[in-house]
């Protein structure tokens, strides 16, 4: 196909002039964000700059107004980056995530905070909690549940003895690939490394394609990707970020057994997040060990027509908390009907802790 030069030149001229306009507008927006920072600091010297509810509203509005031809998610991602840069102008945001580099948790942190946040890998979930609690970072990102494998119990347990709050959630579609290094002998693969959850999520694919290969669980997919660089007979299961980070090749793409495989991550911090218009609340409840306890607990939610989105039971770690339930539901603690339900639950439970109300994940 040959480009008609006059046509191409005039289209590029139009793109240049549109870019000028976009540049002017983004700069004006950034100036506004700087002024927002001044207003926040004036009214409160310990002001918080990151406002999850406002960011969710901005992104939802953009998706609603988007005229195309770019799809709404694509458009929201562009605005995500603009807001990320604006927030960095107000205050550099430090985010700790469950590392090492190249994990899906890092991908989730990027998706939620954008490229301008400074993200720091931590070796374990409780380290992420500790860094946030100590104020060494502003926020943390930890996995909490996977659609195929269920709950990440370590994250739930970490909430039990912490004052950390949930400020947001982000859901990531998880695509696993079988990766090899340039030194790997592809027809001699006798070992496959990955995180135990990832091995489980690709179980059927491995049974069909590598039934005799030893499956070796390691601490993360990124660690699996790193390890195979020095082993000619090993492959790793990991995602795009790890493949890129370690320069690995994909032998097979999207090998997860379920195409809708996704993981939900929580954004943890210490602030109360106001209502965004579409919110969720997470609580942990301890009930006495008696018949009908679960029914008693759930009945007020049903009566007030509050949608439960998740219910998890964890063994109690103290004698007082016989049953511990983690409950997520639609709504915000500042809504009267939610406050009413919580009041009733408090009467029936031996302990109730609100972990936070936060915007339903947008992207
Ligand atoms: O509205 C605010 O509070 C802002 O700080 C501005 C802005 C934005 O760029 O739109 C930036 C950061 C906040 O997290 C939310 C929104």
C-alpha cells in the first residue's frame, strides 16, 4: 500500500496541532493538581494527597463519557497515567508490594497507581503490612483471592493483628505462560518451576503437555523465571512482567486452565476513604461458638438487602475468637443502612472490626 503524500502530510499536521492542544490541557490539569495540593496542605498540615474515591470517580466518568473509537478501558488507562503524574507532582507516592520484581502483584500495583508511583518489592506479605504500618511507605499491595484457587489466607491473617485499613481493590486477569531461556533445551524440559498457586492453575495443561516433568513450587513466579536462566532442562510458569524482566521466551501462552482466571488485590493504607458512589466494605467478625452463629450473623444483611460479595472463615488464633469470618459487602460505612447493619452485627458478635470501605475496582 502506498501512502498518498498530501493526505498523510495533512493528517500528520492535524495530529501535531491536536497534540499541542493535548499538551496544553495536560499541563493546565497538572497546574490544577498543584493548586489542589496547596489547598489540602493549608487545611491540614498532615493532609493525604492520594484520594482513592476521587480517582475512581474520575475514571468512571471518563469511561462513561468516552465517545470512542478507543475503548473505555484503554481511555481510562491513559487517564490513570495522567492522574498518576499529577499525584506525583502533589506528593511522590511510595508503594510496597509482594515481590520480587516481575510478580503479578507488581503488575497490580502499576495498574492501580500508574507508572509515576515508586514501587518497592517486599519479600513477604507481612513485610508489606509492616512497612505500611511503620509509615515507611504510603500504601501496600497484597493479593487476597484468586478466582481458581481461592483465598490468600496469609493476607487475611495479617489483618487480624494489624490496624491497617483497606483503601482500594484491583482485579487483574492472570495469564500464565510457559517460559524458557535461550539456553534451555526445549525438548528436554524435565522440570517446571512456579508458585504453587500458578502450578495449580495450570494443572490440566501440564498434565496434557508435560505429564512427566517434575513440578517444583517456589516462592513466586518471578523467582521461577529467574531460576531457569541457569538450568538448561527447566522451564517456568510466569506472566508477562517476569518474562520481560528476565528476557525469557514464551513456548506456550495463556496456559491457565480457566480463561477467566483473575486475582483480586487489596490496596492497604491507614486512611478512611469517603464514599465514591460505588463502594465495598470489608469487615472481620468473631462469633461465639454456638449453633446458628453464622445464620445470626448473616440475617441482618439479608433483611437490609445488602449484597454480600465474599464470606471466608478462618480459624481463630485466640481463645476468645472462636469463629472468625471475613465478610465483603456492597456499600460504605458512611451509608445509614450499612451503619444500621453493623450496629446489629455488633450486638450479635463478640468482636467486629471494620477493615475499610473503598471504591469497587474500576480498571
Ligand atoms: O482531586 C484531588 O484531590 C487531587 O489531588 C487531584 C487528583 C487528579 O489528578 O485528578 C490527583 C490525585 C488524587 O489521588 C486524586 C485526584
